[in-house]
């Protein structure tokens, strides 16, 4: 595959921000190791300090800064994808598109530019409550345009196939998980970033953790409701950003007088994120709409005790390696039983770890990508 060139579109950068960016960093570096020439899209960054490659993968940057406004941000991302679809169609043999928010670009790639396009649908985007009815309709239409015009459609969870009946060329390739190093607990780093008021509440292996976009389908409201009803001695830490002012106001009202709920916001420092994930007492996973979440895989890989929302997608990923809840009352009970040591969690942790090593190892994942790119 020495002559194969692959362009990856849809992430904001590489090994920054969230799940997509971490996934791209893992895929790109491993493809390079297998003699694939990789190009990755990145959001605007000042030329003076931006890297031009990541472990051999080429990094190309959008020339316009992203806006702060959420609505403008959506429009910005649409043109961002079009820009790189055009650029990578000229440079590459295959264009790999993450997400369906710019679905029509697959028509441009395959029909106009005569290149191969692969799309990763990343769950059931049109069912996300953060979107208006109009946005849901657009995403549903874009999804079908993408799937019909792409040369292959990738799903990361086999349960998605039940929701995508009638589509051709569906290929299952999951996300992966890896742990290059085991981080050490660094109180000084936390204090430097978040100050004494927050850091004094955090102790190694003595906090509950949620890592997610703070939006309705990730059930942040249910997690908060459950936690407010418990007599837990450990604080609850949220890592992530809100995508809706309306939902933000709802959650902030719920936690107004809660001194044991800590909002750290988005964290884009990989080493810090690994440290916070590694040393939580337990990880609460509320994602409910589609797919396999990279943060869940990483928590399984860290041998966290996992309390996961009970749905078909999380069941497939975790198997018997998690405790499952459907509502705030069930989560409340699990929190209290787990913290008081009334549930033996070590076997659950081991099942989760063994499962992620066997089913979601990056080396196995990259073999599937290589097979797809060769075909």
C-alpha cells in the first residue's frame, strides 16, 4: 500500500478536543506505520506554533478561525468539511469522512472528483435532543445522502445496523483503546489549573467521574438527579462542555446548592485527561444515542468501575463488564451500593479490561482499515 493516500476529514485536529480527535491520532499514526500516506484536517491555528505532522501524518489547517457562536459554529464546520473534501480529493486516493453533518460532500468526492469516499456515521445523530427539529431533518437527509453516495459506510457498533436497514456497503469497524503509559497522580498540576477551592475536594481514587458532552442524550440531568439524592461521601466530577445554553441553565439550576458536584469544563490536555480518568473511584457513562464512545473504551482500559446507561449500544461494548441503570433511581441505588462496598467490583473491572483488550485493541482495528483501503 505504499502508494495509497488517505485524507481524514471531520475532526478538529489530532489528539486534542474529544473522541474524534483521539481516534484520528490513533488511526493516522498506525496507517503511517503501514506505509499509508495520511492527511488530516485541522482547525485554524497560528502558523507560528502549529505542527505540520503527527507521527508522520500530514496536518493541514483551515485558514479561518472558528466562531464562538454555536449556530455559526455549525455553519463553519460545514464549510470546513467542504474545504478539506475538495483539498483531499485532489491529494488523495481515498477520503475518509467522520460524521454526516456535511453529507453532501460525499457526492462531490465520488461524483465530481472521481475519488473513493468512506463515511463513518458515528451513531444516530438525528436522534440527538440537542438539535432542533429542522436540524434533525437535515441530519437525517444528509445521512442518507452520505450513505448512498459513499463507497462504504462504517459503523462502530453492530447494533447500529438494526437502525440502518436497507443500506448497502455497511462495514463494522469499532474504535480502539490503548494505554501507552500509566499516569501518576499530580495534585500540584490540578491546583495550578483549577485552584485550591476545587483541588481540595479531589483526592486520588475518591471521586465519581463523568466524561461527556453535557447534553440531554448523555443523560447529564439524570446523573445529577441521582447524585443529589444520595448520601455519597465522594464528589462528582464532570469533564465536558455544554452544547446548548438552555440545557446548561437547566443543569446549573439543579446543582446550584450542591457543593459536591464539580464542573471542570472541557479538558484538552491528553496527559491530564488520562490522570483524571485513571484515578476516579468509578466512572458514570450516560451516553444513550448510538455507537461506541471512545471515552467508555478508555475507562474500561483503565479498569474503572463503570456504571453505564442501559441501552443496546453500551450493552454490546461492556458485556458483563459494567453495572447498568435505566433511570435516576436505579443509578442512585448503584452509587450508594458501590460506594459502601456492597457490590464486588473487581470481577466487573477485569471483565471490562479483558473485553477491551480482545475486542477493541487498536492493532486489530487498524487491520480492518487496511483491508478496507486495499479493497
